C-alpha cells in the first residue's frame, strides 16, 4: 500500500496562521456563491476570542506536495460539556479539497487530539458559540451565501459520511418576499397588542439610543435560545466581543427593540442590508477599499438578511412579533428591499418558520451538523 502523501501540521507560527486564513480564498477562487469572512474577524474569533478562557483548541493544516489542501479547527468547549453533561468536542473552520485521503488525515488528527482530551464524540461544523458560523451546506449550492453562514462544495457531505459522521441536526433557510406595503390589519393588530400589554417599539434613530440595550439583547438571547442546539451561555467578555462584531455595521433603522412599561427589553429583531456581494468584493479585507463596498451596500441594496429575533419567554404568544415586524417591514419598504434571507433556523423550529408563512417563503438552503462517536 502506498504511503500517504498528506502531511498534517498544527498551526503555531504566524506563517501557518496566514495559510489557515488564506486557504478558503484559494479553494473557492472564482466561486460566485461563496462569501468570505473578514480576515480580521477570523483572527479575532480564532486567536483573540474571550471563549479561549474556557475552551481548548487546536488548529490543523493539511499539505500535499508542498501545497495547502485542507484546514480544521478542533474545539473543546467546557461550557458545552457542563451544559450537556457529555464530553463533546467541536470542529469548525473546516475546508478541504476533493481528496478522501486529505479528509481522512485532517479529521483523523482532530479526532485523535480531542479523544486524548477525553472527548467521547465530536460534532460540527460549529464555532465557539451559536453566534459563529455553523453547519455544513447540503442543499443550495447555487444560492448566494450570507456573511453569517458557511459555504462549501457538495462533496463535503460525502467525505464526512465516508468517515463515519452522521446527521445530528439540520438548519433550513428561507428567502422571503417583502410586500409592497404593510398590511393595514397587521398595523392595527400591532396597535392593539401595544395597548393591551403596554409595550412599545423603541424607535431608535441612532446607535446611541439602542446602545444601552445591547447587553440586554444578549441576556435575552441566552434565555430565549438556551434550549437550541449548540448554544452555550455567554460570559460578559463574550457579550462585548459579539456586540462589537454584530453592531459595528448596524443601521438603527434595521433594528427593532420592543420594551414594556418598565423599559425592560421583551423582544428584538436585528436585520441588515445584505453584505454578501460587498464582502465578496472586499475579499476579506476592510482596507484599502473593502469598507467602501460595505458602505455602499448599507445605502443602496434590494436584499436584506435577518440575523437575530427573540422574544422574552413570558411575552411569547402575545403578539410581540407584530410590533417587531411592523418596524422591520416598514424599514424594508422604505429602503427598497425586495428579498430577505432568514439565515439558519433549526428544521424543527416551526414557531419561527410560521413567521414567514405570509411572505411567500422559498426554502432554498439546508445545512447540517454532523456527529461522530469516538470509540
């Protein structure tokens, strides 16, 4: 049997880090559907992340004939272990060429390390938290990605299944249509709900107005998303980390904040004009010209993305979504948005999916979290 031509190395040096970050740009060169992450965001996430205070990590590169052919991050998140009661490990930031030998060597190294750390199973693609990119695309390869999601080639699924990985859960994504005008019945319903439960939409016109509510947004996220797959509670440092990441590009018009009579946060919706094409043009870099493409996308766009929507548990099923949608749909119409991407939602989250039923939803993508038991 011929000796393996694949070499696996752990990422330690600055040069190896650069290869780890650059590999997707080589792999997806010319692909019109792949949306790169900003390199600065990946550097922050992988090497300057507050989650590293309670996570162990190893990052690996695969080489063949002197060329980089794969990468993977292996993560042991202590908070996930405490939450689930299982010695689970994660993999993420995974990309590889269409060569089963490469995939076997790459995953073999990651599995060996997490197993040496006591892991009984490994699942992914996942980041450090539910707010990182997650899931492996298994449907929708000819659909434009978003800045919140991974893209990968169709052969990825086959490679993982060959290595013994099985479905753990799926997320689905929808493209929905923005109506020409907000249904007057929705507006009237919103008014009645606001009066009945003494709630109101903040109506922020600048970032300073909703800035005080940002920590409360993440507190509500922790509560509302606690039972969802892959979620882990956030520390105070992580809240600041993700606040800086998520709210850096936010236009207040695209954020809905619902408060009760005591000015307590009871629900929110965070959306943005689509940054997909702008990020493609920026090619992972804000400077010297990447920020110009991003600024243009915030001002002139016919597509938008839903990022986060949550309602406090004691206010669920009380119509809070009506106030959120009244603000958001009016913003979309005013800015000329025609299509909206929902981004991933768990396939069995029928409550969320029901919100799109009146907007001609097209389920156009599906992504999967795989798991493998380690004997």
